[in-house]
């Protein structure tokens, strides 16, 4: 028996809205256009969003930096948007670092590139270290 995916229903809704936005806008806009459009579409679908999202980075108990994530959905899923020919390892690494720095365990990498593509990333809190000054 397969384990249940974390935040499955919300993730499914986000991916559906992502494809709707891509179908309507197509390829070629700036990331900021897709970010605003996706935010509007998610809110229209009854989904709570926060955009952008401040993500502090800690090292040995000291705050050493801050990232700005693209969007947080329902306070449990972090979205990182891209407009790239294709997704690469640096995109995955960026989202994994954001997940590592927060209590959020589920992230979606959404690419509004030549073709729409997404990747779901998971980082369980039990496997995280050095976050929130701990």
C-alpha cells in the first residue's frame, strides 16, 4: 500500500490552476506576470496565498541571510516559479534550500517555459537541521 502524499488535495489544485494559467497566457512573459496571474487564479479558486515569502537563513544560531520565495499556499506548500527552457539541478537545489530553511515540507517547482512542467519536492522536518536558529 502506498503512503498518502502530504497535502495531496491542495497540491492537485495548484497544479491544475498552474496548467490553466499556462493555457491562457502561453509562453514568453516575465516570471512576475506568471506570479501575479497564478496568485489571482489560486485566490479565485478559493486558495489562500502569500506572495512573496521571506525566508530567513540561519548558521550556528545567527541569521546570515534571507531569501524571497515566490509564493506560499495555505501556509503549507512553497511554490518556486521559473520561466526557463527547462528545469535544471540549480532550480531543484534552490527550492530544497528554501524547504530546508523553513518548517514547510512540500514544495512545487513550476516552470512556465516552452512547455509547462512541474516537480513536487518533499523535505520532512525530521531530516532538517540548522533552521530558525536551532
